[in-house]
């Protein structure tokens, strides 16, 4: 394996977002990663949308709420976040004195990018008297402008925990916000953001799949557009979709969310068939290109050299921490 100068590595990471180092092909990366976890007291937190190899080596796999809860209570010295940038930011916000690593700093999020903090601040100023509930899929800058953070697992419960007359801005996902408005009877003001993966599913192609698989149930993430949600037999967060597929008597499911979740679904229910909902074109658009930037090789290098490391200004961290704490407190009080 190539020898790397750490000073040069840091400059390289700053430039390209990951370590560009040759790895000996004879190396057993699974064993090496397990060794590094033990030696460095490191924990790997992975989102369901990561590639199967990363899910299999992770200490915890979950959705945004579960990952935030795990990040808050971990006793590890190093948190390796196999996900996207805003997730690693959340771990750092909750753990200022721990080292937080992200295999590829370029692993961003189209939804998070759809809400630039300066523009959102202006939008917020235009709606006085509103509190801001922001979906966790946003940058630390947006979190710092928010009153409460939520996830797709707890968004409805958090909104309904507030007085009916309370005016609310919901950001950044308009589809999740519209879904919560419909379910809760609220009229939240919605920021116009969306996830590129969940917006691409084709109602027409899902309908054709239902004809081909008449016994299949359609399960969908609430970040999908309303025309897709109308076809769904069940709507929920990635964790809720996973649990539903395990417990429901159906043997076939058409899954309208990022394809990474199918790995856990198949592992937990090997006798069932899981069909990824098709996009409205021929590309692999139901794979998140940002999530898939992380690879097993990058994960190993990240742990070996403890780079790239996510850092944050303390003023921003403190401001972003308050609404996350509020979410965790409300979730705990509601037993979520």
C-alpha cells in the first residue's frame, strides 16, 4: 500500500474531499476496518442508503432520527459517518469534543443544497410570528436559523405537539411539508426545496408495475411527490418502511425511496420480493449519487488516516444545537 505524508494528505483532502491513495488489493478491508475500530475506539454510523458493504461493516444503521440519537449517546472517541455532509455535521454538533470523519467530504445532499442560509433567513424575516421547523436534511446554517429540527420519523408528531394556532415555517422539503399539512390539518408555510431522488419516481411506471405485480404493496417515503404518495399502501420514513415490510403479510413490495434500503429489507425478509420504484427516465436516478460517493475503500482510508475530518465554528455549532436538542427532547417525551 502506498505510503502517504499526512501534511500532503490534508492538502489533498482539502482539494478533492477524500484520500487518493492506492490500496493493496490483497488487503481484507472488512478485517482492517474492524481492527481500526478496536484500536481507535471508533464507531461507524451508516445511513440505510449506503452501499451494502458499508452497511455490513457499520456498528449502527438507521435513518436520520436514529443516527442522531446514536451520535448523541456514543462513547466512541471517533465517529465515522457513512452518510452525507449534513449527517456528519449533526454528529459534530452533538459531539464537539469528538473527532467526526466523513469518507468523502463531497457527499452532499440535493435537498440540503436547495436551502441556502442567506436566502432562507430573508424568507424567515418575511414571515414574522412564525417558528421554524426544519427537516434534519439541511445544513448547520439552516439548523441555526430554526427553532425545532424534525425527521421524517417524527415530523408529524412534532408539528402536532405545538398549539394549532402556532404559525409555522417548514423547511426545506416541500413534499414532506405538504404531507404533514395534509395529515395534521395545518397550513404551514413551505420552503420550496426537494430531494432529487424522491422527486424522480414515475407514477405511470409504478402503475404499470402494480399491474405486473398485482399482489405487491407500494411503500413510499414522504419526500415523494403527492402523485406518487397517492399510490402508496404505506407511507413512512426509511426505518418505518423497513419495519412495515418485515411485519406486513404481503410478499411483494414496490419501494419508492432510495435503493440502498432494499439491502436491509432483503436481509431481514429473505423470502420477500422488493422491487425498486422506477424513475421517469432510463437513468439510475433512484440511487442517490451523493450517498454513493462513499465506498468501502474510502471508509478504510478515512479511518486509517483520520481524514477528512469535519470541523465547525463553535458559534454555529451552539446555534444549531438548540433546535436539535429540542427535537430530541420532544421525541423522548413522545416515546419516539
